[in-house]
């Protein structure tokens, strides 16, 4: 692999990570779908205790994101400090890249006076990507919470009720 190809792949992976944050905040579900392989292992086990990793279709993953996020007035996902590691061949049909990105995710929903109306999660995304037809796609997405919630994670239930 050439150094130039390595830089191109790293830039493409950085675009995927940025796209993941922006698509959620922009509620651009088509753009979100384009970031994933047909099947994705989703690991929210540290985000929601007791939920084991599960493999879902990309369409189901996007629907889960839509149902979770559309009840919020605003969200802001900031991904920084990418660490990119390659394994295997990097050709169009092989190889894998693992990318870890620090994550701060803010969520706000209107609430009654005295009720906490926001939640901020701090941690990181661990992504495993494969190059398919010349495009790096996410096949594994772990959301790892590494700090206590700021605000209240109960806003997810408020947003879900609002969305329903």
C-alpha cells in the first residue's frame, strides 16, 4: 500500500465519521444510510446498560436513529481525535479499518418547568469499516460512554413520547 493511498483512506474514514455526526444532527436519514454496510453490529452496551450488541440491517439502524432523534428539538454530535488503524488488505473488496473517535453528544427536548430538558453523553465511537465498491462503510458501531451523564438520560423517554 502506498503512503498516498493510506492518506486517502484515512481522509475517507474521517469523512464517514463527520458524516455520521452531521447526518444525525441534520436528520438526513438518506445520508446516514449511505454510511453503513447492509448489516451492522450495533453495540450500545455501555450506553444503555444491559443491552447486548446486536446485528441489524442498515435500514433498521437508520429507523432506530430516526425514532430516537426526531423527538428532540436539537442534537449536537461532536466527534474528534480520530485514531485510525488498518488491518488486512485495503483493496476495493478487502481490509478493515478500525476508527476510534472521542464523542460528545448533546440532546435537548422541551420539558415542563423543573424537569431536566437535556442530556450530554461523553465517550467515544468505535467503528469498524470495510471498503466495498471503493467506499468505506461502517459494519460495526459501538457507542461507549466513559463519563457520567450530564443532565438526565430520561430525556430520551420524553423525546420518544413526543415523537410517538
